[in-house]
C-alpha cells in the first residue's frame, strides 16, 4: 500500500508537499528561514514555490522584488481567486518561484470574513493549480499572528515548520501556536502535523541560547531539528541586498546552516515516507 507522503515526494509526485512556516511571535527568523530554506531546496534540484502570505511582504523584498512589481500576488489569489499560474513568477534563483505579497493583503482578512470557505481559499487554489510541472515543495511564509491569513496557511499545509528563537520568551509563545495547530487539525485540516522546530538566532557565546536549546530539546525531543541557525551578521545583511544569504555569502556560517537544514528536512521527509536512502 502506498504511503500518502511517499506519493507526494517520490518521483512523479502526485502533488507538492506544502509546508507552512509559522510562529505568531515576530522577529524569530521566520521569513529568513522561508527565503533561505526555499533557496537551499531549489539548489538541490527541488522545484519550490514560496508563497508570501505576510502583508509586510518581507519574503518578496528578500528575493529582490520591488513594491511596484507586486500587483499580482497573494491578495488576488485569495480575494479574487485567481489561478496560481496567474500570480506566481520565477525568481533569479533557478527552480524557485514566488507568489509575492503587498500591503493590500492586510485588507484580505476583513474582506474574507463573510465569504464562504474563507479559511480554505489558499488550499483550494493549490489544489486547482495547473502548473506544469508541479513544484515538489510549496513553502508558505505566514504572518506573525494567528488571524485568517495564518489559518489559510495552516489549512493548506501538510505540516508546520516552526522557527524558535533562542531567547527567554520563545518557549512560552510556542505553546499558543501549538494549541492553534491542534485546533486547526481538529476543525479544518485533520492531516496537519508538526513537521519540526528549528532553533534560530543561536549564539554559542550566550548561556541563554544554550539553555533555551536544551529546554526545547528536553520538551520536544527529536521534533527539534539537529541543525541550528546561528546568529550571523551575513544573514541580517542579505535582505537589504535583495538576496538570500546563500547567494549573498555562501561560505558564511548562516548560509551553510540553511544548506544543512535543507538536507535534514529532505532526510526527515524521506524517513517519514519510509523511503530513507
């Protein structure tokens, strides 16, 4: 009997694996992880679609897209129900496509309140995607809130990847997100699961980083990725140049960490599907 995840990630995939990158707390490295993980997966030959679901549009900025180039994006995908093919665009990264976001997306939460299937707009769009060939992975950069946009991301996703900042309040905030994931699983998306937790902004010189990492691993066990994203100036500089850190400075510790993260994610996906190499 075939495994549903195996069907998705094996050659000739039936549909993409959809991963929401979410944390209701801002400033945890969520968008940075979305951009650089997408780039690292694309560099490994995966066809990747990155959906910028945050009205701030930082993922779009981080991939060099100016504000004037974002007329067709996630707002029109959700509010006007345009096809994915009408709003996605290639990026300068081979194998990586982007559906951009702009300030008009903030109005979507209000506009969609009275609409039927408002939590399913993104899921419906992806299920009706006629792109040829299909991406192997869709990454959704969710906004730092638990509103309707994030609900769309979680309802559309197969699993959730959670960036966890190595700072004092991080573990407190994650409990609220995990509660939301559980609610979405029960009410909207029974197949949703936690894909993993990625420790970000880790500073080996800081005892607090060590303590948060130890606490996270003690509580969540192997759901926490082995790969840790360090606090690295190159990661911070890259968005101002409109580039992922892998293109801005490939040899930097931050870039190499995202390369490792992509490798670990693919390995976990294969193991989950019973296809471990």
